[in-house]
């Protein structure tokens, strides 16, 4: 899944830079991806998990 890995890497870069516009763009792409791939893990859920602060 090179596409998914690239999208996650881009999301992490946008998250570190606090680039809300790029994060929204990637989330929209992930939503489209999820709509066309209903079987398997949801990419939007994976991105949301990355946006959560780590437990201490």
C-alpha cells in the first residue's frame, strides 16, 4: 500500500507543521479512499489516531 503509506507520511508532516489546510486536504483524500475501499481498516480512523496525544 505505497499510496496509503505516502498519505500517512504527508499527514504526519502536516501535523508536525500544524498545517491545517494540508491536513484537511489529506483527510478529504482519505475519505474518498475509504468510500471506494469499504473493506478493511478505515484510513480516516488511522489518521485520527495519529492526531491524538500520546498517553503519558
